[in-house]
């Protein structure tokens, strides 16, 4: 039995300057049951789960699969596949988005 891992997104937080979140996610192997923890400044960031790759590529935040604003969000990766995360406020401006691929 494999135990779920918990990951602080970007290691130092979501919205930290100088972090390539796609590169960070690509350097990890995620499995169903793992948890992503998003820490950020809620006055300038949030977490949106995009509906698909087109919405992700174009920073379309409505409709979405979830909008999180607590600055300490725990998102469970319950199913295998691609998850598309972005910041509603900084997606276009600062390319704040991240693709996570989850394995069985």
C-alpha cells in the first residue's frame, strides 16, 4: 500500500516570484490520493481548477471545477489524469498556472 504524499506547491508557496510552477510539477510524480497544499497571499492570488486544457491555455476561469481562496488550500488528487491549476488574478499577467498529471 502506497501512502499519499503532501506537497506544498512550489515548495515555498503559490505566487512566489521566480518559480516555474509547470517545471516544479513536472519534476514530481503524483499519484491518486496525493494532496497539493497551496499557500499564498489571498489579496493577490487564489487557486482556480480549470475545466480543460483550452481553458487553462487561455486563462479562462469561468466556468471552473473549483475556486479556492483560503490561502491554505488542500486539494486532493482523487482521480488519475490531468489537473489544470491557475491564479485568476495573475494567469495572463504572470503566467501563474500549473499542469499536474496524476498517475494510478
